[in-house]
C-alpha cells in the first residue's frame, strides 16, 4: 500500500459476507457522490484468512493490494513465478 491507500480489517466475518460490506460501502459512496462537489472513487481488493492454509498478515495485505490494482496483480504473479523457478548451475 502507498500514500493514498487505506486498509480495512473485518473481523468475525465469513468470506461470503464480505459482499454485504462491499455493497454498503458502494451505497454510501454513491449517496456521498450524489450531493458532493468532489466525487470519491475507490478500488477494492479482498483477501481472506483461511485457518486451514495460514499465511502472514503481510501476505494478506499483498493479496488485497494486488486485487485492487491490476498492474500490481501481474507484478505479484511474475514475482511468484521467479520465486518458484530455480536453476542448478
């Protein structure tokens, strides 16, 4: 995340419930933009913690960041490919 990014951590929520939170955000944003002089826009990236496949908090942040920025999603895929490729020279 960089200077204009914001993170939100939803606790005690199942993955299938994130749509409700996202719809509420979009509804409130639309209401704001309907009466504001300056419109706001957001990009949302989601990541879910799976206790069956735990990972570091930083990895969840990277997944969410990649999800809201298509250019970063490709950058993460390239990095993952490089990390999984090795040479016996």
